[in-house]
């Protein structure tokens, strides 16, 4: 069985982003044919919710451009010296990737500005280092937390969307093919429908189902293994776990708007954690938010009535 090599032509979904990247890659190689290593891929900002494939696209840019990608997690970059060190190790045409770039401290972001704008690195009052052409790829889950002066220095903006169930099924099938796993179509579709349009979550469910299949002494992942997996993990028909289900129950029990601090107290979670997972509830139409609090919608009530929940 042939493995599936990641490439733009084999990328599933994100049609707009893939189209923009395909054009940019073609233009990049055309310019390189004329100007050689004086050309780098355009600085690119990738935005979207967690798990949609921002890091995957960053690595894909490197693969398509036949160059090296240097990974940095922005929250680990605390000083301008760290930024300078990252920039000084770059070769002509290479890619520097900052994940969650909105968490980069302002002093570190400023250090990037002259590098992005002029290709220069200021090491002191009178010492300026000319950098080789490079590409900065920034990824963020919060695009507008970036200062406009930083955001405007990117030449390409890719806003990733959530995937359809059909796209998720194709992604999971592709992943299973790469891993050499045999999976029933019904099992793939069941996992896809619970993945909420997020590949990272779908792959997590797929790996869990593979463990269940292996525990049952078989190499084929069947629908019964998927259902057994979700039952063990207490995952409902939309892919919500016990904590997320309890959130919805609290709204039903509240019989009206419930404030975030009340939910946090009952769930024993920080407010920030709740705000992260409730975004999916809003997107799927299960809840609404107002100044008075969170309210379960008719669709949310219907979902609770059709699912098995923990107490």
C-alpha cells in the first residue's frame, strides 16, 4: 500500500487557503528561476481555531518550497535575544514558524519588525546584520490580539475553516492509510460525525478506536469498536465529553441565563477553560451568550434529550 505524502495537491478541505498557497508556491519558483536564493516565500499568517491544521500548513510550505522549517512556540520566547538567535540561524529561503504568535511579548515582536520589513537585524546602536531572505509563518488562534503593526507585515493571510463531516471522513481515511490501519467505512463516518470539524480531535478518536480494536485482538477498526470507545470515554453523539455534557446540563437546570462564574464554580474549572470549549457550543447552535449569561437553545435541549449523560 502506497503511503500518502503530504502535499498541497493531496490536502483535503481548506480550499481557499490551498488555492492561495498553490499560487504563491508557483510564483515563488518562478521568481527563484530568475533571481535564485535572493527570493523567499512570502511571510504568511495562518489563523483559526486549535486543531485545524495551522502547523501542518506551515510544514507544508516548507515541504513545497524544499526548505527547512524552524519551529518556535511564542510563549517560550521571552526576550529579544531569543528572537535574534532564531533569525541568525536561518539560511536563505528557510522558514521560521512561530506558533501562537499573538503570545509573543511586545519587545520580541518589535525585534521582528525590521527583519520583516527590511531584512535587517539590529544588534546594537551601530551594528546592523543583513539577513538572508527568509519566510516568517505565524499561526494564531486569536488573530486580532496581534498588533496591527505586526499583522500588516504578513503578505499572505490564511483563515482556516472548520471541516465538513465528509472532509473529516476523508482526512481520517487518509490518516488511516498513512498508518496502515484497516477501518470500516461505518467506523470512519461515526468518528467523523463526532469530530466537530476538527482534525486533531478526529485523529484522537481514531487512535482511541484503534486501541479498542487491538484490545479485542483484531487489526480492523469496526463500528462496534468505535461505539465501545465512545461509551468508555463517555463521549456523546456530537463528540462532547463528560465535563462538556455537564456544562449543558447546568444550563438546562438553570432554566434561564447562567453566568460564567457560576458555571466555573460548579465545574471546578477556570473561566478561560470554559470559554475555550463553549465556542463549539455556540458554533453548533447549542447555546447563546448575553450580558446576563449563557442560555441553552432549543437545539441544545434537543441534543440533551437524545443523548446519554453523566450526573
